[in-house]
């Protein structure tokens, strides 16, 4: 007799490693280039127009490369004075001989852009290999000196998958990271009834998780619509 796994109620830290990485045509070139960067160095700007796995890839590299330091810049981290911000970010990167700078998607406030510029300049002066992962259109980068420095880097575009097989594999990988099990029919429902874009699918999956916890029931083909619309 099979016993269904109830939703996990613990809040797990977000940990991304290469074990959960799904390589596909949209990210394979960037993943290969970062593997080369971990040996040869250089300055890299990871870009994308949508959710494509930049944070996952950078955290996986940081997890395996002991000499690397990872700085995660959240959406509200750019409000402080540029000099204080730059010093604080530098303190978090200082132990590393290679820098991975993962910035939340969207525009940074003016002071945050200046702080990032100073950080990049400091790394360049000291010859530190660095990767900046930032999903932000050029038009939203209002400091010309920052945009100039970013454009001078090797730009590596990443793109989310569009085929159902890869999207399904990514959803399954996210379930493993969450330590949650779902019927395959539930995932296929998500593919058929959610905008077929990776960011939207992941957001719906996490919303389903939270609503199943609140309702104290496991999602199934019979109740998934009620859970998502409730």
C-alpha cells in the first residue's frame, strides 16, 4: 500500500547545486562558459529576458569553487548611500579570490548602481575574476559608467526552455529541492493551465504548495483547480 507524502511544513533554506541543474539549449553555452571562467577567470555578465536559472548556476559554481565568494543583492539593497553599500558588499566578497555577484531582477536605485560600479572598478583594479548575474534592460541602467563597465564584460545570454519536456524536468527538479512529491498529472495540469513560461510555472508551483499547506491536503487532479483558484 502506498502512502502519499504530505506537504513539508518546514521552511528550507534555498540551496542550489549542480545536482539539481537541468542543462538545455537555452543555458548550455552559459554553463560551459562559467566552467571555463572557474579556471581561466575573466569578467562575465550573465543576462536573460526572463527567469532562466542565473541564480541557480551562480550558487552551484560558488558551492563547488571554494575560492569564490557569492554576493546576493536583494531588490531593496540599493537604497543606502553608495559608499556604505560598496563597503558592505566589499566586506562580503573580500575573502574570495573570485567574485559572483547575483543581483535581483529589475532596476537598482541610483545609489545601488553607483555602489555596483565602484565594486566592479575595485575588482578590475585588483584583477579579480568576476561574474555579474543581473536581469535588467540596458534602458533601466541609468548610470552610464556602470552600463559601460557591464557592456565591456563578456555577455552570456541565458534563455528559459520552451518545450514541455524540459519545463517538466525543471518542475520536477524544483520539487526535489523542495522535498515535495506530486503526481505527474498535477504537473501536466500546470503545464496546460499556466502561462508556459518558467517564472510563471515556478510561481504557480510555490503558490500551490502554500495553499495545500493551508488546506492541509495534497494536490491531486481532483482538487488542483480548487486549490489554485481558492
